[in-house]
C-alpha cells in the first residue's frame, strides 16, 4: 500500500497512543515464542492495512460530501426561482439566495421571519387562507400574490407549494416563488386584445360565425347571427355549419365528402339559410380561410338578402354587391388582424417567461463572478503599493488591475441589463449607455472583425428614461448591425444635440456597412415578429420592443437604407427628448 501523508494531528495522536500503551502491563517477552511473535506481527500488519483502507474510504466519503454540498448550492441557491421552507405558522425556516435577491434582503435574514411580512397588505387574507388550506389538505397548491421588495416596489409572484411530514409527524411547507410581473402585464395586453376583437365581432351589422374546417363545428357566433336564425348561443355552439342550410342546398365543399379548398372563398349570393323555426331565408355569404392555433378555420359574414326575390339573377345590383363584398372583406381583414394580434401577444408571454428565468440566472452568475474578481483586484492593488514603479513587475500588475477593472465594469453592466425593468425613469447620459453596451460586446466585435467608430458631441444634455430599457434599445440596434455585417464591417455611432423649433433632442445614430434593408421591408421593420433573419437567429421582437420603449418616453426611431452617401448598409436614429439645456 502506498504511503499517504499523515494528518496534521498525527503526532499528537501517536503521543496519546504511546501514553496509553505505557499504562498497559508489558508481556513477559520470554513467554512469547518466535512463531507466536510472527503471528502477532502478521495480525498487526493486517490491522494496519485495514485502518489504511478505512482512512481512504473516509477521505472518499468526505470528498463526496463536498461534491454534494456544491451540487446543493447549484440546485438550491442558484435556482432561477425562489425557494422557501415554512412551518404551520408561516414562519420561514430556510430560503434560497434567489428569493433573498428577489426581495432585496440577505439570505441570513430570512429564517425566523414571517412570510406575510413580505406581502402587499391587501393580499394578507389571501395568503393566510392559502397556507391554511395547504397544511390542512397536505397536497400541492398554487396561488398568485403581490410581494413588496425592500425598496417598497411591489410585484406579482406565483407560489407553488407542497407539504412534507418528518418521522416525528411535524409538517413543513415547501414553496417555489416565481416572479410573474411581466407575465401579468402581458396577460392584461392579451385581455385587452381579446376585448377589442369581441367588440368588432359582436357589434358588426352583419351576421358572423367562425367554424373549424376539419370538423365543421361552430366555435364562435355574434349577436346579429343569433338574431337572424333565432338560436341561443349555447344551442348554436353545439351545431355544425351544415345544420344552417337545407340539405338539398349545401354550399360546395360543405357536404360529407366535399373539399372546401376546391370552392375557394368567392362570395355566394342568395344562399338558403334554415332558421330554428324551420323557415328559410336567403343571405349573401363572404368567407375567409384563417389559421388559428395550427388549425384551419372559416370566418363567414352573412348579409340578409330577403328583400330580393328568391332566385333573382344578379344583374343591376352587381356593382353594389361588389362594393358590399369589398366591405365584407375589409371587415374580415380587421377581425383576422385582431386574432393574429391575440396570438402574437400570447407568444410574447411565453418568450417573456423564458427571458425572465434567463435574466435571473445571468444575474446570479454575475454576482458569483464579481466576488472572486473583487478579491483578486484587492490583492493586486496591495502588491502595487509595495512595488517600486520602476520594477518590471509593477507594469505587469498595472495591466492585471486594468483588465480586472474592465471585467468588473462589464459585470456591472450585465447586472443592470439582467435586472427586471420597472418602467421608471432616471436622468442619464446616452453616451454612457452606448459605452456600457459596447463594453460587453467586445468579444463579438473582435470575433467578427467589426470596427466601431464613435463621434460624441461634448456636454450633451441629459435625457430622462429607464437605464435598463434604453440599454435594451441600444443593445438590439447594435447587435442587429453586427448581424447585418456578418464577419467584417464598420459601425459608426454618433451622439448629438438636435434642435427642431422649440424641441430639443439627443440623437443617437447607428450606421453600419452591412447588407441594408430592402425597400419593401422598410414599412414593416418595426412590426412584431417581422424579421429577415432565419428562425434560429431572430424572433422579430427586438426592433418592435425598441420602438415601443422609445415611443413610451416621447421619442422616435428613424431608419434609412442605404444611408446618404453609402451604397449599402442601414442607419438607425434614436431621438429622445432632452432635459433643459440651460
């Protein structure tokens, strides 16, 4: 067996063993035969080997314990959501680092505090009933609450909790706390979009209904259509579109074996419609085929044509009917746009949740990098104080300190960028925001051979915006320029004071030498989900979000492609109202 290094207290342990052995009466050496001595020596060797193996096993166990502690830290403290353990009185037994950062407190201050202390007062009763039911049922429960950060700002969270019981019969609650403030904001947008759609749909002067192409089941109907046919909405939604017409007069493609695609979406005049009381009247139908959640649907607009004789030829009223059909198509386009807006907003909600989790993880990584880096800089600064400025090592230490300070600045920028935006505003300088984004974009610029040239006017006025949100705008525009230039190019960034009449602005201009924007794409450039990139490289949200942020603070974004004096590339100008200059 290989010799191992003795522990630091081995000598003390040896001294204790010799003292104990000195108290034990020695055997009569003459009474011990040679054979017995060899047997005893063998036993001692075996025992020594056995102790060595036990020592190795103990060391391996200690290593496993250290690995388990590291895994626990990664899985518990660095989780992208907050975790809490609580007793039946809602007193916090333990909380992870993510929850402490979420609330703006230290982790060590959590144990012993009552969870209700973090609540918005109006949600106290809801929280009390939630935990009461949780411990009563001892089954998983969820609820949504508002919490107060240490700085007094409130935000929405979802609490997913369950209960465990130990061997002594003591119950403890375990809760995951997830920040859903952005999700709630987007849910409000979804609700608003849905209300606008229903207002257009229900208040239309013509009858409207939406049915699924595959099953022909009616999924949505407006009030005008209910009045036409005499049905209640509940009955209508149990019907098929086939039930609205006499069996002998089904429109092409609606029969059991019909292919709707063969008929197209041309208007149908004098279409027989069957009322609930069995009577038949005639309507003019205009339809559009739309896709909702991956399924094909037909949106139909029905105009009552009972004023015309049954079977009347479409002659003198041709022009009027064409105009009517055009109006119907415009209405269908409005409704289809409302539906698409609703779907896009839902997709943005999913993307927001992903970005929220990614932001929390990025902030945690930045904090963990910042602590050892700060320690390194302190050591380097202490060594600089002790070195002679003419010493070669003094220059090396200066280079290390400079690089370390740049890394600290980049990490601070990452922390600001990953912090959830509250929409608040602060007075700041646009050129400082640009410098921050460029600082943590250095690796991309070097890797793609991109040169950045800056032209900043001196003593630019301040603007009043959210630092985090303006940084997001600058980040989106700069990185779009990087993508447009692919592996080589020049990005010119200017910041200037612009005066138009009585209005003062700070204008940031970003001009790249990339592929530019096609003329037909310019009107749609700021539309949500519009992108000229591949699906792997873009979602079409960056410029739409940037446009919304700038407009929120009274500014505007202008785009020109190609810029004046260039054969290609694009120029984006971001203008924000300047604060008082004098």
